C-alpha cells in the first residue's frame, strides 16, 4: 500500500503490507495473525511483540494509510480556497483508497470503531493538520475567527461523512459535482 519501492521495508511495514493484502483478498473476518506473519516472512511472536491481535494491526494499518494519503498534499497557499482544495484532495484520496473502501464496504464494524466510535491516532493527526491550515487561513484573513481546534473538528466531520457516504449519492453527485459541493460546503462554513 504505502510502502515506497525505493526504500527498504521495515518489519512493521512488511507486517502491515501483508495485513493489507489479506484484508483485500479475504476480508477482515478471515484475516488471521498467523497468516499475516507468514505472508510478511516473520514469526508470530514478532507480530505479537508489536500488536496483540488483528484489530490492533488494522488500527496501525489505518493510521499508516491515512497518514500516507495526506502527507504529500501541499496547499497552494494560506488562503481558505487553498485550504479547502487541500481538504477535498485528501478526501478524494481517502474515498478512493482500496483498503479503506474494502473496510468501509465489507466490514463496517471494524471501520466503525476506528472512524466513528473514537478518535484514533490518524484522526488526531488529521485534526492537527487541519488546525494548522485553519490557523494559517485565519492569519491570512480568509477563514473566520473561532477556536481552530473546534473548526478543525467540524471540517473533519464534514469531510469524513462525505467520504463515508459518497457511494449513496454517486448517481446524484458525479465526480466533478462531488468535489465542487464538498469545497462549497467547506468554504461556506469557514468564510468570515
């Protein structure tokens, strides 16, 4: 998934890559720690030293994949439109990510825990990134005053719900309209 071909893979990445392959091939319910270890070319104790069970591996995998989806998206500027364009781009990457899609559409209970039920590591990192962008937009004068963390939390909720529900309205909102309407919602929310 997110491992780079030009860098040597760490043991953690080998394990997470194996887990991703298995989830895509078999689904979460049929993915077992012993098979993850076998595919990664490591022993079961090596996996257990890092994560206690498959759910913990999935949590680490989600954190890695979500971080990889936004780490190389660079805003064009500090203004509100640049910020919302960046959020839309990251939302598209998350929406179209094969692993996240597989979890969302075949094993909603697992994804529910990591996306809806609690703020995990990946959401905290996203919130920090969003807060930083909002603060830059507030200094620029194009994002309304308000507590940046609170605004970031609402932006996360808007984008996350749009990503999770996109298939439901795909016939009503083709790709260009989906992007445009998400940007419009975010721009309207953040406008001074």
